[in-house]
């Protein structure tokens, strides 16, 4: 009988805090893995095996349908005992799937479709299940989660924000409780003592950020002396053993919702656990640096590499800094420090834009995640950049912080003994998911045939023409009674469009980083007739947009992208908000040649050629627009992957250095 191996749970074999020990790869192994990844991505497990699993689970249905609730609960406990004793064998997991399906029908009034069984089976086998928007991923995740939990494996169901953590846990709690399983939730405001209790549950719902930082806190507590035997001895003899102060029970099994967003898009910056430094560079120094930087001329005193958001001082600029600093003391005495300080000031002035890269709320600078449009309130830029931007915006400088521990998402998720995920847009990232995480992608068919209609891009010469075209299109759709969801890349652009709609007399609602607490409520209403919703990239991902009566006959929800994103996957995520579960819907992009993604990534010659062709036509011809979009996104995706590879290499390098010094994390 097929089995996926041992049961990854805390115990005698794996210790009190089980996790995977990462094997260091040689440069040759990395090259080979990278080279075969494009081939491996095509070796996805065929739908045949998943369909057979769904069929066999359905055949077991009759056995459990006739049982009473008490008998069904007893059957769940029995199969759990068998899995703990015999391992996660296919026949045992199929029994569990059939029990969970029947329990869900009785307790939640929702019976898993065959395609959801396929998705759950793919995740139980350690894969990424690619399921389209609206196919019920929340319910699907209960199949592998319940299976693992009944086998005694601590399960983390990881999603992208606190709202989804609470919503998913509460909506599925009756099912878990029926099967004798406890459910925990980890959200931002929970204190350490309560976190321990929530992680002690059979299944814990949490965000990627919260679980990763809690893991870093545990690593700091464990230090270097964290051997399995040492922890077990401490738990027996020590007065205050570390095992009782740990937050997590190890990294056993994770199911990652929106897996490509979490494991790819958000994996370009490290997770850093830090503490406030006692000594701070005074705000006066930042003010002086900004005053000097405002006098500099682009092209004469400094150059900007907008592709990498990097400032390079020229000889003229360096000479001016030396002249300005001649009468200053303190940090300005150091030539190296003053050059870095002014370069950082120039970066704060020219590379980081308010309401695009950050917003100011309650006199605090808060970073905006460029991929999701959400505020990352507890994140700060490193090496004084954050403080420089605070002073630039007239806020009180918060003081620099000292790094206590750091890890990349790549290394964090690879430490799980078993990991799986689900998303609607994994295929285009399949090679990277394999090369970094050794995760295969299983494409799951939709429960009903798709009816989404995609229009070709409309590309204009500049932003002004684009906004005018978008307002005209929205008015047309509004008058037909159709709901419209408009996606923008920044807070600033969402508010520009909102102002244009107000001028046109079109009622609408805005959803951006300023209103992210209202996200779910706004998105739920986005399917009502005549509702116009302007949103940043968050676009309510994870929240279904259900159509009002009569909307389907009018054509369904129309999704309009006001800009193309750096990754084509994010465009697909936005377009996936319409046409759920066989509903009608349509999507299009109305864009401009001076959009940031084209300015940063498209060759200047290509832009000039497109503008030349556009003159006298009103719009850039479709094939040329498609060429600009494709070439820009490919360049952006290459850069993103390079950044993630550099981050992973840096992580591994730091780990090697610390290991050599005896201080490895």
C-alpha cells in the first residue's frame, strides 16, 4: 500500500521541536537544480491520479453516510489511531477524506466537490494545488488539515492577513470540533502566553508574517544549545525549561494559502527580528542630509538607477558634500559616512514616493507592500533609510534598530517537515516553486466551465489619456447596471481615479491601504449591480465576490486593470476576481506608456517606437501594446527572481559565517 512516509509530529523520534535540517548545496548542485527546473515543472503529477483518488473517496461515501454522528466521530478517531501507528498510507487517508466530506455535509451543509477532493489530495501528497478563484479553497484545505491533525501532526494553515485567519478558522471550526480537533488562531494583537495555547491546538490558522516571526523568537530562545536530548532533559529537571517557553511545537506541516503570493512575491525581503538601539542618530543629522540633497541636480550631482532604486553620486556631488560638511562635526567628519548619508537622503527624496511605497498615518511612516497594496505596519527599511523618510515627511525619527535574528521566507518554509499549498496562479511560478521549495504544481479543473471573457489591452500614450478612457469605460458599464472592480498599483493612483469619478458624478467606493481594515466588507459588496469599487492590488484576494440577482444576466462583474503589474501572475489574480464558479464576467486592462512598470523595465527604444506608432492613432496598436507589456513583465520577473536568489544566497552565506564562529541560528 502506498504511503508518504513517517508521521511528522513531536515525539520520541523527532524531539519536542521538530523541523527539517537544511542541507547545504554546492554551487554545482544549485546550477543543476536551476537548469532542470524548467523541465521539472512539466513533470506535474497528472490529473489521472487525482481523479482516481477522488473516485475512490466517493466510493467510500456509502459506508459513512449510514453512520450516526457518534459512529462517524468514532470512525474518525479510529482512522487517526491507524495513521499514527501505520503512517499516512493512501487507504487510510482516503478513509479520512471520506469521513471529513461526510462530516462537512452534516455540520457545515457543504459537501466537497470532486475537484475539491482532487485539490485536497494534491496537498496531502505535498504539492501546490492550483485552483481557480471561487472554487472553495478554504473548504478544500480542511481535507489535508483534518487528515494530518487526526494523525497527531500539528498543522499550520497559513494565509495572507488577519481577517482571513479569523474568517477561515471560525467558518471551519464546527467541522474540526465535530471530529474532536481543536482550532487556534494567531493574529497580531495576541500576547505570548495566549500564542502558546493557540499553537498547541491541533490546527492553527495564522499569517505567514506572524508564524515566521514567532519562529524567529523561538530560535532566539533556543540559541545554539537546542539539541533534542538537551531539551528533553531540561523538560524533566529544569525549573523553567525552555520547552515551556517556546511558542510553536516545531515546524511539522504547513498548508499555505495564496502560496505563490507568500512564497514568491513576498520572498524578496528578509524577515528581521530587531530591537531598539540605545543610541540614535539625531534627527538633526537627517535634516542636514536632506537639506544638502535638495540642492543637488539630477544628472550633474547624482544619477538614479530606477531599475534597482539606487543612487550613485558623481564627482561633482561628492565635492559638494565635502564642501557642505567642512563646517559640520559629529558623523559628518567621516568621509564615508557623509557620502552614505547624503546618498540615502537622495534615495528618500527621489526613489521612495508617498502613497506609492509608503503612507503617513498618525504621524508614522508605514510601508506599503507593492505586491498586495497592504500596509506592513511593523516593517521598517534598514540602515537609516526609514528614519530619513520619517524626517522627510516631518515625522519624529524612530531611531535605528539592531538585528537580533533574520531569515528569508525561502529558508523558513523549507524548514517544515512537510509543506503544501493552494492558489489560483501557480503555473507560471512552477519552476521556481520546484527549484527553491521542491514543490510540484497540480492543476485542478474547475467545478463548472469558466465563462470569463478577456479583452485585449488598450494602451495610451500617457496617464491623462488613460484616466479619461477608464472613466468613459466605467460610465458605460455603470449605466448598463454592471458592477466594476478597478485595480491600481498604488494608493495615489486609486485616489486620482476616485477624484476623476467624483468629477464625472459616478458613485464609487475606494479600497486601498488607508481602508484595509474594511477590505472584506467592501469586496463582498463589489458584486452588487452598479457598484464601482476602486482597489489597490489587494483587491480582496481570498474573499469571494458574489453576484446579486440580475447581475449575471447583465454580463457579471467586470474587472478593469488601470495598470499592468510587474508580475503577470498578479494581473491574473486581479482578473480572477470575476467569473467565479461558472459565473459570467469580463476583464480588461486600460494602461499608459508612462506607467512605472514600463518606465522601469521596458527598453527606452521600445517606448519611443511605441509612441511613434501611436501618434495619430489615439491608442497604441494591440500587437505593439502586447509586446511592451510582455517584455516589461519578463524583465521585471527576471529581476524579482534574481533578488530572491540573492536574498537566499545571502541568507546561506550568513548562516555559514555564523556556523564558523559558533553562533549559527
